C-alpha cells in the first residue's frame, strides 16, 4: 500500500512495482486517514510505504494507529526530508524502515524484503546524521545546551549571564565552544542546527 499526498510520486512507485512481480500495489491513499479507513475494511496489506508530511493526517500520527491496530503490517517511511525529529519519532514507533525518496528501485525492493523478514533498513544519510547528532550532544555540556535554549528564546548575552549566574565573558566562551561543536558561525545557525539535531525542541 502506498500512502503519499503527491499523485506523481504515487504513480512513479506504482510504475516501479510493475517491473517486480514479487510485489503488488493493492491500494493508494493520499493521507494517513485514507490509509486507516482502507485498513479497517481490508486485510490483504502486508507492507505500507508512507510519507510523513501529508495533509489531514500526517505519517507519524497514522503510524501510531497502524502500530496499535495492525501491528502485523510492515511499515516503511519514504520521505524527502532528512529530519531527525521525524526519524526519531518513527523509530520509536518501531517502523521497519526509514528511507529517503531518492532511494533507487533495487534498494527499495531490498528494503521491503528485509522488512518482511523482520529487519530494519535506514537510508545511509539518516544514519550518518543520527551519529553526528549523538556526537554533537556528547561534546556539549549542560550549560552549553541551556545557553542554546536561551538563545532560541531571544535572550541576549547579559540576560543569559544573569540566568546562569555567570559573567558575560564566560557566556561568550560557551558560545565559542557551541559554534565550534555545531560548526556554525552565528546564533541563528546554532539554533537551527540544535533543532535539527534535537538538542532543543520548539
């Protein structure tokens, strides 16, 4: 089953599956709600390929219901975004795969077969990103993370210094370390990178 709000992408996937007789697309859905409605009425779905960003009901919300009601169905996320928030949320829901939409046909077919055998497949880019996030978090101290949160709220160095009972010079030292670890050169970039790595959440 293909769940994606983009007609062209659904058509592309359906066309790809026509070249592999081992698989059959039994249904398409434009969002998570349509997928759940279909699953309530049919029991012939073994694998669901679903996007994350969809109207009406997104992929993560749909996954929560699918895992509760149809735990025997394999679920593989296919997304255009290297978003660690979505990746971590999906992995916590025990998806069988998390792939980027630029995955080629052979790799997709391989991932489906592995999912049916109980294995988990993840795009290399996301694995690399996840490892990088863990490395960054391990290099940042508690105060560093707290300072990033203060920056995200719009606080100035003097305000951050007061909050942490530290001198502005010490805050600047922390900022230098934060910029170095995150490989950025501005407060805005630091916040954006911290959100991407799930160091902070808005």
